C-alpha cells in the first residue's frame, strides 16, 4: 500500500506543477458549461422556433372561395403567432420550390388552379349523382427535417378546421354533434426543464472520458515510452501497486472535477441535482469504470504515446458530440443516429439524466447498462491481452 501511495503522490505532484493540466482539469469544464448555458439558455422554455411557409395560390376563380379562405387563415395566424411566417409568392411556384431546396422554407403550399371550383362541385347541391373528385392542395416538404414535418402537421390542423366549417355549411354535420374540447391549465409540480441541469451530467461524463484518456495515454503510456516504468519495476514496486496508485489519482481527479462542475452549476446557474441517490451514484461509478477502460484500450492499441494521443483525439470528439452529452442526438439523421446507438456515452448520459430526474431516458434501462457493459468487457479483454508494460 505504501508503494501505491507513492505512485499516487508522484502523479498528483506532477499534475499540480503543470498549469496546462490544471487549466483543462478545473477551468475548461467551467468555461464550456458557461458558453453552452449562455447559448442555449432558452432551450426547453421559450426558445423561438419559427416555421417558414411559402404560399402559392394559383386559384383565382372565386375570390371568396375556399382557396381564399385557406390563404386568409394562414396569413391571420402568421400575424397573430410568432411561430409561423408565411411568404406569399410573387415569383411563382418554381421560385418557392428553389427556396425550399436551399432551406429558406420549411414547406411550400401550392393551391392549384380550379381548387375552389372543385370544392364547390363536390357539394351536395352541385354534385348530384356525379362521382366526387377530391380537391387537393399540394404541400412540398424537406425530408429528414423535423421543423418541416412539424409545419406539415400544423397545416393539417388548419385544414381540419376549414374542413369542419365546410361540412357544417354543406349540411353534412350539425355543430351540436361535433366533438369539441375545453382547455384548462394545471399547475405543474416539480421542476421545469433547465438546460443547466441537463448539461451538468454531460459535463461530468465528458470529464470522466477526458480524464481517463489523459491519465492513461498522457501518463502511463508516456512513462512507458520514456523508460520510466522499467526503472520503477526494478524497485520493489509491483505492477499491481503501480496500477492502484494510478487508479487513486484518476478517481481523485474525477472527484475534484465533478465537485467543481457541480458547485459552479449550483451557484451560478441555480442547477439543483441530487448526485447522492443510489441510481445516480451507480451511473457515476459505472461511467468512471467504463471510460477508464477506453484509456487502457487505446494504450494497448497504440505503439507509442504519439499514436496514442492521435487515437485519443479521434475517439474523444465523436464520443462526446455524438453521445448526447450536450444535446439530444437520437433524432438526428440515420448515419449520426447509428453512431449514437453504438456509442456507450449515449447510454451513460441517458441513464444518469434519467436517474437525476432532469430528462427522461430515450433508451431503456437495460440498454443503458448493457451497451456500456459490453464495451467495458471488450476494452478490458483487449487491454489485458495486448498491453505491454515495456516498449517492444
């Protein structure tokens, strides 16, 4: 145990003398949290989301027909609500479709020529025994675009209201028989969504990941390449004692970084999280173990410290930014979503946030435990088989 304490003290003193390491350990997580909170402070509360709609009305047969009603309804909504912005086209359908392709519109609504006539023709007095031909409005949207899909859904709700009015006027329905609804606001108990509370678990897991890689790759692997480990093992220090001292230093670093992030979030951004519940402690400890194993995996796969540093950079950023640490990723396009689904960080972040009650997990509890566990087993088995304590 004395040897383990000596290794721990040596790592600690080296870190305290390294101002660059202290910056990345204590200051950078705080700066990152501040920037993310300032940029995304309104997420989940009153974030301004505007759906931009291009409107092309090619039907001029009946100025007071259904086409005019649709157009007038959309314009009235856009004047009263901030979430909808309607652009009446003066350049034609093709110009609006080009704007949609360039991302300047979320959807383009095209009311075809003769639309109002088709609606009138389908009314009972005009239709008689003739077959009904549906009158349709064309809606062009962008694939894999959530706001585009939401705009299509919103326009569908507008048409439902117009269809109900047509049904009543045509005698198809009695207003007294239609199912309506009342609205009633209910006081919400518990906390509302807070981006500060959402981001703190992500920053904690980021700390565990970067600490594991820096301690193992920047410490253990660098010492091995410089022959320091060989000189250590000439002394009575065993590999077990060395690893235990390294583990103590890693755990202390993770604890200090977690305390700094937690109290900074609580004091500056008023985030209230209980990290001492059994479920939260489980995911914290589990994340520490899983992400430390990635450091040993890279140390076993890399031939030297330069290769290890390059591999660490390649691994770190995709795991962080495609692991949902700073924003949800499971609703992203298919390629990114598949990367997120095999990323253990995704499940650790989901499980920790769910345990803390700040955001419901998008994945099941079983997956939140199983997928990181599979990565842990793989990394440990690979490391035990391939890691060398001495340079070949």
